[in-house]
């Protein structure tokens, strides 16, 4: 079968989030089907500036078709339209204006989908929030799957969002919590094809100790991801500095990833910037535990990677997805206020045996639910819906 994965940006240097997830699934499913990527020339998601060259490319055996965006996002206009469609009376035209400004505004991609839809057996649209999914799914309704990456935000209440889920032949959720959220907020037609899949998690069999001299033989807790307010980082800094002022001997807080806000200057907060895949696993395996402060997640690959490394997790309990991972795995604790954060943090630091047991539980949970053989089987079954007697 020939299958198109539609995603707003795609590239080897785009790490984390839906885009990285899409690349992992594409490269894995490329073993069984002819997978092609339809994406834009954007490398970043704030303005959707065209940075990659337009045209075809190949990355790790997967063909990529890139289309130039017609416009860059205007942040002021985007904010104004978003305030209207999220919090005031508005029309469908207002919502479509939001979709266009949300972007990436790429009519050439939609034109390609329209003209070439008979060349593909199936189109898989990754993330529901963006222009390519809304306008692309209109062109290929009966051939479409949507992987929504839904979080609890006002975009789920829009009629344009409901239209996406109505038009899609099937839905591929990441977690049970995401499925429950979408069904509650959007209302899914009875009998709609769906499954809960997520992404395969695979860590190296042999993980060396970190080469960072500052961290060798030191106790630390770890955050990996975008360092920004929407990921709960302001609250994390507030809670950690308050806690370490009360208990100065606590482990350092180590941060890795893109810094989009000002990290507080503190002797016990260490910022590493971007790190390699190899260093990521070294840091995860050596941490006392991973902290995930985000209130909004649809899967959280790094949480599952930590569990797969045998590392316990301390998560924001306001996020149903993260709390669900902790409950089902018995591999993490969660907090919903400072007192709970303080108790859980200190409890994990002082209980080596408990952390070790949580680590074992996490490995079992990931192997059972997020090993590649499990994920591949689910995608193969969904793709078979579109196989009309062809050899794959």
C-alpha cells in the first residue's frame, strides 16, 4: 500500500512532540508499506517561516514532499482571532480564519492532495489543530485517519474540529484519556473506527553513564522538553526553589531542551541546552526521577522513555494523561499543589527501594503497551481498512 503521512513540519532536527512521533512511526511502518511524508518547508512553529527547500527529499528511507507556506503567521492577528473563536460568539467563517492563521497556511499542499489522492491508499493526518489537517481531510474523507494529539483546550469545542472528526474514516488515539476527552468534547459518531496506539518506545540495550562531569556521581532530578510556561515550567521553578530553600540537600534540578523562557539563576538548577539521543538516555537512566510538570499532554514520549529506562516519574496530576500513565504503570507519583509536590519529591528521594520497584514496573508497562510490535500491529490493522485487494 502507498500511504501519505500529513504533518505540519518534518525533519531530522525537529525533536519532541507530534513531529518526532510522526517520524518514528513513519520510519517503522516503512518496513511494511510505501510511506511518504507531505509537509511544509517550515522548521519552527511560531511563524511557519519557509526554511527547508521546496520539493522532494529522502530521510532514513522515507520520501518527503515539502510545500512552501503562502504566508507567515502574524502573532497579533492570530491572537486576536483566537480570542474571538475561543471565548466569544463567532461564525464558522471566523473559525476558518483561525485555522488559516493558525497555519501553516499551505494551499499548495492541499492542491497536491486533491490532484494526487488516487495515487495513495490512505492519508494519515497527524494533529487536529492545523491547516493541513482541516483542509486536507476535506479532500480525502473516505481515505483518512486522524491522529489528533488532543489536549484539553478550547480548540476541541470548535465546529471546524467536529468536522475533522466527522469526516475522518478512523481515529488513532495515543492514550485512553485522550479518547475519553475527544469523545466527551467532540461527540464521535457511533461505530467510528478507532484504536488507542501511541508510539513505540525503544531505548538502547546498553546505556553508558553520562559524560557530563558536573553530573557524574551526583544525584539529580531531570526535566527534558521545551522549557516554557505552557509546559508547566514556571510552576516547576517556583515549587523547586521553594522546596530547596526548605531542604538544601535535595538533588539538583537538571534541564535539557529548548529554553523559551528565562531559567532562574540558582546554584542547584543546571541547564544543559540541547542534548543528543545518546546523552538523553544516559541522563534518564542516571536520574533519581523524571519530573513532568506539564498540565497538557496527549502521550508524553519522554515519560515513557524514562519508564523504559527504569526511572520513576513525578508528574503533574492536573494532566489526566500523565496521571493515567502513573496509575496504570505504578511507576510514578503525581502532585496537584505545592504540598503534594514537596511530599512526593522528598518521598522519592529518600526511598531507593521504592524507586527501584517503580523502575521495574515502568519497564513492564512500556513493554506491554508501547513496544514496537504492539504498535505496528495496531497500525497494520487500521491500514488494512484501506487495502482493497492490493498486495502490500
